[in-house]
């Protein structure tokens, strides 16, 4: 059974009544509902808990960590970021949602600014599958629409993805690589763009299916970390060549 | 000096007055004009010439072949396709434009159906750079617009590109990976989507710059074809291991 | 349950007593033994059967096709190759083993010569995992050794792989990208180099595990083939822009 | 004219007479000799200079920075690392040599541990081209040999490279992805493995040619940094759809 920890900074919901109306139990609460229903063993953790709820014990039992953050990226302690990264490189999966693109953990794993263009204008988004044989696209229609989303637009300053699974069209004239995978060390990472705090995106069935697929895919990272350092020669050295 | 051969099936221009008005000298003629101006040694070849204008002599002197075809893909002789492929795998560059996506040569190099969605509706296209450090994007703005183009939409059935340089937004609600590179053998291939025969796309300055950049990039394939087959061992075999 | 069809040209075993001693039931027979044991529903097919044993009915019920061929690549009918390709592009998995690198089906899907260097010298091969989080490497040690294999060496003329999972070291002084994945259309392809007909490679436990993993991975291609062709606009065209 | 800054930690040469004999002018000195000869405007900088010789002024005038470090990675100030990274993401090229794989700057751009296996045993290395159409392989033979190098072996914990140009074979039984490219932001990065301080590797003609090619390739990063942040809609939002 896959163990999922849903991390949410959980600030918008406390500061804005609008957001609270959309996500009364917090974004993490809503994510946990459908993940639990999908059969994952699901816990949540938030910024204001001790160690942000991401103790060594929690991470050791986590197969896949989901990350939603936005207004308080800077408040995440560097030590916890290092701890999460340590676990990702050793095989823990990481699903980064929406504004998590500028979280410390994602930037640290990508090595780039992870910056992009954005617009909050209640505009339509159409999401297209561009890797139809990928598990994360399994059961997803060729294209589906979100009535209202925040526009995220190119250029998105991330490394060339290992796999590009979704591309998005925005009504106001932008495109975005909205579903991307990366492997870092033994860990698998999936970035998925939808999920602005003021829209009911995480109630959308296709979005839920993508996240469920993403968790499943990310859960397959390998925990058998390679050994590094000095290694004796297996074959004798200095026996010359056959060349004349 | 880079030697370019512009190949055009040259049928639309002869059959349609509308197209002839846009490209009085043929699509190949217009492509040749700005390529010549850019400093390339430029020739043209068309379907109805003997051997489609692509004799062994012509290809041997061609650094980069540009391919525009649409209504008569099936009339290109298999033997000529094989000849072109032979040269691409040995280092000749290939720039495939617009409807060339379903040419025999492109399909043969890709191994897939190369199919896509399309619509002729006089709609706007916005082209975004998603690989800003690539030569082919050099001098191109972050995004530029074509007033009217044929919509080409995902899913585009091609292998995952080596590099994705441009993504396109279409007014009617579609996205497309519109600038892609592939390496096959010693050859470099660049696919670029704009260029429907009834629109003046190849007069657009940014489109011209992309094609010029593409030709330059494709011209750097290596003509020193690897050797294959039996090879003697360089190091002695059977000397045992250091393991105990 | 995953349905596997093991295809073998089955000529070496009939012509050479040496090979017959290694694989008394044919290479396909030995592959089928451990695949069956691994829980796959396994059938075999060979070159000399009608339609090479690859009828439309057989392929329609096949989730993953395994391909072993060498001396008789040219005898495989083009029509059957097209049929297999049709199924791969629609989601059937394909595992290509060893000398299958120059089979018509693999070359047709790759678009390149698929040529390489080789040597039969009873030499040692060491296979290294270079993508530790990939399913196909699951349970495989960081490196493992084959006592005797045919050397396959670079340059291997294939497209840049989607994923490089294994690299091989050969005693006589060569390296090879020995485990590669490609996606073509809806299908998944895994190429794995070991398996010369005169060595007992397919009795090796790690080789078996890689092939089992490869079959599992290739079985996840998606059978919901995209639709192509004309598509109406979803959003109104010609409504102008916000620019002034 | 391309401006190159060669950075060397320059400690081995001062502490070891053996290394000093191989590189009397320092590793940076030897690198500068052949780069200057190749037509680059070349400067050097070392760890013990103020700001490690990497002032804002120096980096602003640098098209490509070469990095050689090993025993004193930890002494490089974090502030300087951030400054270098800032320039790479804005288009400065970076060539990382040999033990630079665990430099702070490389690790920070990769997001992984960048760890590997190693052995100092005076063993032979054979370097194979696996991307023959790449500029960095231009003029390099299909394979070339270094009489003695430090073994660097897989698993090398780096992200899947954008391009894999060289693979290496080591006498004692290891393989390594020895020539890799990455694009990060607007910058281009080339990692090249040879160059242990006690061997005369940087006098080898093929090694020099690879580094010269690498500098040329890395120099083509684009200095026109994308704009990020809020963007107004170009097309009107809320005009409905064509669907019924």
C-alpha cells in the first residue's frame, strides 16, 4: 500500500474567506479525501506544525510527498528542505502542485529559477495529453477543460523535462507545459500546474485522476540507493593491449 | 558556405490562383529568396522534375535540404525517399516545414504516423520559445504572432523530440509543439509547423529567422560516418578477474 | 493478466547443433519458460509458421511482443512488419532482444540504420544500471556480469533513447548502451542487448528479471488511440485582441 | 570573440611536487595555453584570489567559465556560487571538468548528489563518441584512448543528460557517461570527465579538442533573459465557446 503525505502551507485558507469557502478543510484536506478514496494510505502535514510536520519519522514512512505552497515559501526551514531532498534522492516520490513551482524544494531539485508568467483572470484552461502511453495520462481524455484557472505561461524556467505529459492552452493567449516528470537520484518527481487556491480545481475528476496517477507513478522510485566512492578493479590492470 | 536545396512539391501554386497570388514564384521561390539573402548557396528542386530534382549529384552537394509537400506525398518515389534518407543518416541536414509532417521522408525517419489535428479557419497563432538558449531561437522574441495560420493541434504523433524549441497557441483552442529537433544517424532534423500555402507566412520576418537558424543548426551534422561491423578486441580477453 | 507473444526466427537452433544444445526448445522456448513462470500468459510464434505466426488475431490478443531474430531478417514479410508496427503504434508493447536490433520492425520504428560494432570472442560483459529509479531496473544489482557474450559496441546508430537504463562494459575494450526505451505512438519499446544464440544468457537470473521487468513496463502502453484530422474550433475565432 | 575564464582551485599543484611536475603553471595555466591558441580570449582565476577571482566584473565579461576543483570544494564561498549560478542561468556557459562534478556550483545546478565511483590505479580509459552529429564531437575519432586516468564509474548521480556525447570504458571493469550536456535557464553546461591532476591529460590533443568544442558550444547560450511575472491577456477572456 502506497503511503502518501499531503503537505500544504495552509495559509490562504486561514487568511481568506473566499479560499476557505472553496476548501473548508484546507487544500490538503480535499487532496486527502480523494487520495484516501483511491486507496492510498494518506496523511497530511502543514507549515505551522513542528518541523512543518515533516519529521524524519514521517518522511521515512512516506512513499510519495505532495507539495502545495505559495505565499510562505520563504518560511520553510532550509533544514527541512534538505531533509526532504535527502529522501527524494533516496527514492521518495514528490508531486509538486501549482504554485509549488517556486518552493525551495522544487527549485533546489531543478537547479533553475522555476519562474514563469502568470495571470489571475478567471480564464479557461484546456489541458492536452502529449504522451498518450504514459501511466500518468492513463484514463485521461485527449483534452479536458477547467472552467477557471490561474494562467501559468511560458517561458517556464525549468530543465528540459524527462517527460512532457500535458500541455495547456489558456484563453487569454498563453501556453504552458503543465505536466512534467523528472528523475533525481532514486526519486521520481511530477509537476502538475492546475490548482489555484480560489478555484475548485481539486474537485475536478480529471485533475484528481491525474494526481492519483502521478502518485502511483512517483511511488515506484527505488529505495536501494547506489553505493559511491572507492571501488577496487574487477579486472586486472596493466596487461597491455592487443594492438601492435 | 552552406549549400541549401529547397524542395517543394509545387502543385498548390499551379492549381490554385489564390496560392499563386501569395507565392507567385512558388513556395520554394520565396524560401529561396530569403535564404539566398541570408548568405546560403541556395538551389531549388520540385516534384515534377526528373528524379524530383533530387539526384545523387544534387544531394551530395547539399548541406541542408528543406522539404515542403502536402497534396502529393504519395507521388514521391520510394527510391528517392531512400536516397534522401541515406544522405540524412550520413549528415545532411533536413528542415521539414508545415504539411511535410506527413511526407514519406519524415515518416520514415520518425517511425510513427506523424498524424495530428488540423483546421483551416484563418485563425491566429502565437509561437512561444521554450528553449531560450537554443541557436534556433536566437534573435526570436519570447513570443510572436501569425495573423492567420492553419491550426495544427495535439496529439502530434511523433517520437519525443530531442529538443522542443517552440510551442504554439491557436485562437480556436489548441496547442502544438511547433518547433522540434531530432538527430538521426549523423543528420540533424528540424520540424517547423508554420507555412500553410494560402497564407503569406514565409514573408514573416520571425518565421524567416527561425528557418535561417534552423538551416544553420542542421548544417552542422557530421559527414564522418561511423564504421560498423566486426571489430577486433583492443584488450586481451580471458585474463581472468581480480575477484576471489 | 499480461499476454505475451514470444517471436523467434528459430533458424540457428535448427541449423546448429551447438545452439540446439544451449536452447533445445528454441530461444523462444526458453524465454517462454521463465515468462510463464513469472505469471504472464505466454505464447510463441516463429518465422516459418504461416504469416510468421503473427496473424491479426494473435497480435490483437498480444499485450507485449518479444522479438528475437538474426540470420533471416530479410525473410520477414513487409506486410507482417507493417501489421506489427500498426499494433505497436496503437499500444502493443515490443521487447527487442539482441540481434533484433537490425530486424525490419525495429529499424522501421527507429528510422535509423540501427547498425553497431560486434565481436564473437567469448568475452565478459558487465551490465550497469544508470537509471536506478526505473521499473526495468527494479531488483537488479548496480552491476552484474555475463561470463560470455557477443560484444556489441558503440556507435550504435539509434535515435537518442527516451531512457537509457543499462550500459555495458566488454572485456575487449568496448562499451554499449545495452538497455534502452522508446515510445512510439501509443506503444512502448524496450531494447535489451544480451542474448547471443550460442551462450546460455537467457538462463541468467538477472537477464530474466530484466526481461520480465521490460515486459511489465511495455505492457502499460495505452490502447486508446488518439483521434486525428479535422477539428472544429472550440473557441470563437476573430474576436480581436486586447492589444491596442 | 569568445571570452573564457578558466577557474582552478590551484591547491594540488602547490601541495604536491608530483602534480607540479605535470602542471608547472597550474592546471589553469595549461588549459589557458591551448584555449588561447584556439583563438579564445582567455583569463584565469583561482580559489585564493579575492572573491576567488570571480567578481561581478569578471563574470560579466565571461562567455564561458571553466571549472576545475577537487580538494577544496567546501572553501568556495556560497555567495560566489550564487553569483556564478546567476550568470549561468542568464546565459554564461559552464564547462565542468573531472572532479568538478562535486563542486558546489555543479551540484546546485544539477539538484542531485553528483556522486560516483572512483579508483586511482593508472588505468586505461577509452572514450567513445555516442552522438556523432554533435558539435562537441566534431573532429573527434569514434574512440580514443588515455593511457592513464582516474576511473570514474557508474552510477553517476546526475539528472538524465540533455545529450550524452561520450561514454568511457575503463580497464578495471567500469563504464562512465563521460561527456554530458545540460541547459539550465539560458545557460549551457558541459561536463567532461578526464583530467585527474596527476596525469598529463590536458596535453592530450583529443581532450583539448573536446574542451575547445565544449567552450564553443557553451558560448552560444542566450543573454536575452526571459521576462517573468504578471502578464495581461492578449486575447479577450469570457467570450464563451463554440460548443453547444
